[in-house]
């Protein structure tokens, strides 16, 4: 099967029929991989943001373990998609949904920071926007 390039599938968008034709990959595994790649995240990046090992992410993406369900909410939040999308390809509104890759990247960066980092990022962003 031909492999998709890193940025060829946007997060939150399934490729018609691809999940059914993915061979050994379930729809969940395929949507996790496609969403991660659309954000240009490595498996290490996703693992770090979710709080698991890289091998756990690799197992989720190749459908070798069912352990993803315990982390599905965090995976969806990091990827900027809904749990419904990951499970069934359904598009539900996601809280703090970002539009476009730049907004998604900023949202993911914000979510990966500790509280003091979040405060500093907001201070800088407000200064750039001249918002009080």
C-alpha cells in the first residue's frame, strides 16, 4: 500500500475508505497516526505530551494493543480532535478547537506547558496583540 506523506491528511479528516482498506490497522489506529502526522508530530512528541512511552504510541498506531482507550481523552486533546473522531471518524465539536495548523500548533504548545509557562505565553501573546 502506498504511504501517505506527512502533511497530506489534515487532522480530523478521514480519507474515504482508507480505514477499511488499512489491512491490519483499525480505524482508531489509522486516525491517531494520520492526526499525529498532520500536526507534524513524531511518535516521541505525542508520547511526551500524553505522558506515555514512544513504544505505546507505536503500538496504538499499529493496533497491537488496546491500551489506547485508557488514554483516549488525552490523545484527542493533544491531537486537537474529538474522542468521537478517533473512535468512529465522527466529527464533534472539540472544546477550544483550533482552526488551521498554526492555531493547532499554538494550542498544543499551550497544553504542553506548565502553569508558569502558560502564564508567560499568554503575557507575550497579549503584548503582541496589544490586548489588555
